[in-house]
């Protein structure tokens, strides 16, 4: 997990969205990028109150993935919830 900390540190210092997109595209496969994108989308939809079943249908995801996102949002001091709050303010 030390590498995740290093990636987070590096990304936190970059103020260039295009460069971050290029970086992510360089280290992740197309499938990994699609998975990351759909997981982010499902978290935003859950935060808006959209039902898990509707999200599963609309995004073609398993309820298991959606339930995981839902549980993460419900955790005390959830990082996902804090980030969503930050981007919405």
C-alpha cells in the first residue's frame, strides 16, 4: 500500500487535470479506466439517492459492487462522502 500513498502524494501536488488524465491512462488499462469511471459514477448516483437496482440496470453493474459503494458512503468519516461533499461545494 506504500505505492498507493506515493501515487496519492504525487497526484495531490499536480494542478493540471489533463496531465492527471494522461497519467492515469498511462498506468491503467482501458478496462481498469472503465471500471474506475463506473465506480465513481455509481458513488455519485448513490449520493444523489438513486436506488441500487436502478444504478445496476443503468450502469450494467452487479449489485455487489454497488452495495460496496453504498457501505463505503455510510461509514463514519467516509473518504468518499468527504470527497463528494468537497466537489459539490
